[in-house]
């Protein structure tokens, strides 16, 4: 089944950086995809990346834009089980 962690902001936001503090246990995320949506139903991929399985990863988004919904879609984990993330930060700003 699809596994993701995201946030629906009250209004559209410009996200330029995503920070992930990965879990050091056997089900840390390994490969992810950053996605956005305007309606919460149809998501579009912004970037795919392999993350540090035992620490923090900072991801610069090359094609940012103003969108209400942002998420990290988990493509695989270290132990091929459910994903475990210690912290997830979306950095950006509100639409003027």
C-alpha cells in the first residue's frame, strides 16, 4: 500500500526545502519522492531522492511553487517494512 507523510496547509505555500530526520532503526526511509497538490487528490512529483538512512537529509526543491498540499511519498525503507521518520520539516513561505 502507498505510504506517505504530508501536510495540508491552510493556504498555498511556496516550499523550497524539505528536511528529514530519519530513524536509526531498521525501518528508516530509504527512497522518497517529494510531491505537491492543489486539491489533495492529484499529486505531482517534484523530486525523487535516496535519503540518509541513519541521519538527516536536506532536500532543495528545484521547481518550487505555491501549493496547499505537500508530502513525502515513501518508495522504500531500509527493512522493507513500514516507514519511520523522526521529524519532517517543510520550509518556505506563504503566498503574498
